[in-house]
C-alpha cells in the first residue's frame, strides 16, 4: 500500500481517493445553505404563537351558523 510522509507521521494512500483541496473546501462552503448572521426571534403572534399556546382559530367563522 502506498504511503506518504506528513508532519503528523506516515499517511496511507488509497487507490482512487484523492486528497481534499482548498478548492473542494471552498466549494462546499459556497454550496451550503445560508445561515442567519444573528439569532432570529420566533414569530410568536396570532396563529403562530407556540409559547403560550394561544393560537387563533383560523376557521372559527366557518363553524358558527
């Protein structure tokens, strides 16, 4: 099996597997989904109020005659 010497010691090389380059790492960062720059507050009003479980009933008027 082929090996190469690196700073940490001897590294084995596997046929058909190439090392990860800086270009590969940058491409993975570019293709990753965007993340918010700061934490966002949840939308806790009206229909989406999950903290107090105080959601409005969307179809309340459909049930009343």
